[in-house]
């Protein structure tokens, strides 16, 4: 049953996909600080409706990654290093809360699956380690 669970496709709402995609694009520099994020361009980029894109933008605005200027639209926020640190601090607290919620409510099967995933990740070599490393 555990192998079947690993193969299961869990659909995610389109808004969540756009939100994560846009967040990653901003964090990875695809969109620069101060860059305008017009609805039309985002709709084409993500293949999503205008309402879905606007909801995702509103959520990223709440995180501080996007700033909406009245009558001009959304722009990628300029974050100082201190502001970026605060954003990640808040996200860390939220992730800890989500982990606590999982620990309190997860079924035995869900905990076993998490343990299996953890062990698989722990067995991987450190990031950047070259497994083909030579001996001279």
C-alpha cells in the first residue's frame, strides 16, 4: 500500500499552482524587484484565468512579495535583506505550525509514509556531493 500511495496523483487547485509558480519565479529572479506583473502576461504564462491569477497575486501581496499600486497594478516588491529575513521567519513559524498539526492529526499510515520519505531523503548524499568521486 505504501508504494501505491507514492504513485498517487493528488490534484492541486490551479490557484495554488499559480501561487507557487509565481512565488518561485520571484524568488529565483525570473521577475526582478520593481517589475510590473500585468494580469494578461501572467494569465498567458501560467495558462490560468484572470480571477485565478488575481487571487494568487493577492496572496503573494499578503506575504510581501508583491506590491499593488492603485491604478497601475501589481509589481514585484523591493525587499531589504531584513525584510526578506522576516518573511522567511514568518514562513518558518507557519511551517512549524503545519508540522505540529500533522503530528496531532495524522493517521498511522500517514506517519509511516512520512517516515519512509524521511529515510529515503536521509539516505541521499549531501547536495553538491559528487557520487562519482575519484580516488586519484
